[in-house]
C-alpha cells in the first residue's frame, strides 16, 4: 500500500480504494444529493496528518474521500456520515466531499525557478498559468486523479442515486446548495479557489457522460 498509508495502517484494500481508520464525523445522514469537489492545498501526507491530529484529534472538517496525485482513493469517512466542511449544516448533511491532492495557487519563489504555495510547500513541476481570483499560477491535477475521480463519482452517483449532472465550471453560482449533482467548492463562494482553473472540466464531463448544466 506504500509509504503514504504506513502511519495510518489501515483496514481494507479494494482495487485502488483504501479504507482508512475512520476520522471524526458530526453525525449520520443517509440521503445525499450532491458531490462537492475540492482540493487539499498541501501534499497528501501533510493533509492526512492535519486531519488526524489538528485540534488534538478533534478537527471536524473531514472529506469522505481523498484522491492522491497517483490516483489512489482514500476513504476517510463513510458515505452515510457528514462533517463540518461548510458552515451550513444542510450542505454538509446532503453532500459527499471529495478532496484532490493539489497545492492550489502558487507563487514564484524569490531568486529561484521553483514555486511555493500558501504554507511555503515547494513545487518544482510544471505550472498551469491563468489569472483567476487574484492568483496566476496553479498546481496541475494529474491524469491518474481525473481517471479515479470520474470512476468514483460514477460509483457514488449510482450507489446513492445522485444525479450525474455537473456545473461544468468553477465560478460562483447563486443557489448552488440546491443543485443536485456534482459541484466544486468554488461554486459556493468567491473566497474559495478549489477547484482551480487547472481542473479540466471538459475532460471530466466526457468521462462521467452527463449533460452540463445550462
């Protein structure tokens, strides 16, 4: 299962989906109408450690799934549970949250060809360039992530009877909390930058075979 999961030693291996020791949830709500896509804003090992130990193990903003850069799917919360990703409980109860390993927005490191993100993580790879919400450089989402994400979304939609419709973009939409289907956190408010412009919605739409929101 690799170095990534070593410290969490975990329970079950199902193809490329790993069921981790369960993290803190706020309760149970079986009826789901939305899948919310976001990203980790840090490397996955650091992200999992933060989920596990922040606030002395009482951190309560837990996604249901994390998808690593190499496409591994980590199941951190069971589908019938919810946490406090958003301030509004209705959104949390009605959603499945999937977080993609991604550093998010980047800045050039002074006197270097490298880039850094908000917590000074160094990024040496290729960047996606587009001015959006006051930032210019972005970490790429990997092909392996896109493949795993599309398969996971199709599986969740079928199992929980969630519509496969998707907003198809990352800009704010009024009333998005009432939309049934697949959305990104950036659809809720302009202060969010996930999913970033580096996410290829066109490719994702083709993979999940649905009609885009008009």
